[in-house]
C-alpha cells in the first residue's frame, strides 16, 4: 500500500525554491544538533539547481556535512549531463565548499562493474540519510528507477543488502542517449529520515497522484512512507 505523502503546493518558482531551501536547512541543522553530523543526498535536473545555490551560502557547519548523490548517469564530470558536476557547480561552493562530497562515478567503464567498489564508499554514508532530495519524470521514474530497466529488480528489492545498484534503462526521450546509471536502492530510501520530492508541472502531478503501481515512483512512495514530503509548483 502506498502511504500518503505530505504535499505542499506553491504558486511561484521563487516561493517554491525558498521554501525548499528552508526545509532542507532545518533538517540539516536538526541532524547537526542531534548527532554532530549530517548527510544530504542530491538529485540532478534543472529544478533543484537554484535550491542548491541558496543552500551553498548558508551558515551551516558544513565541515560535518557529507553530500552524496541519489543517482548518476555513467559519465565523467566533464560531461554536461553529470549530476556530480551540477552539484559541484551549484552547491559545493561558498560556505558549502567545506562539505565532504561523495560522487558516484568511478573509473570503471560500466556501472555494473562498479557496484562493489562504490559500496565501500556509499555503504556507510548512505546507511541512514538525513535529507534525500528527489525528482520525478513524466514517465513516473524517480532516482534512476526506470520501468523495465536492466537492474531495476535489484535496485527496488526491499531485501537488497547493497546501498547502490547499476541500471541500464530503455532508451527514451527522458533518458536521452545515456541509459547506464548508478542509483540508490529501495532499502536506502526506506531508511532515510527526510525525503523531499521536488515536482513541477501538471503532467507530473497527475502521474504522481495516479499512483500507478507500474511506475517506479510508486515503489519509492512505498519505501519512503511518512518520511516523504512533496513540494509542487504548477
């Protein structure tokens, strides 16, 4: 059964971005206050960029914040589609430059050959994430959980003992040319303390509300449970 998410709708892009940055800041501050450290795992795309920009200048104890990725296309950081490059460009600057960053892409030619090595890095850091920022495509994918993708079964297996899984998605308008990726797994999502799904546009809202069990976002909602908050703008 898919749990109901806390849903917030915003009328303007500016309010949407400001409120999202404030939401993330509050939860990072809480983690730092309670445990002396915090983890923030980020998604790519055009929507979160300005939010990351706003976070970068905040007076947080960034030296004790670890930043990771929710998923990554299997490309080097010199590629325009790299999520790591986006995070470095928008978040890992100004005051947030002091944070520790854990990229996903390794020197391995294939994501499927990199799972074990990446697990040594992500296994501990992603064990219980304080703030996980996600997006969603009009096709109902989230993270790099694409319907009918090679590796989707492992990525969305509640019993998977690994934090990361390699994916090769069916080529589409959404994936573009780059179909091979690395993603966090279902159990990692299930253990996250706070999950923020950023969503814009009526089409995505309709897909989300339909809760089609064939859409991977429905699996994410099941894993996230009450930890999920949705910020939406039309």
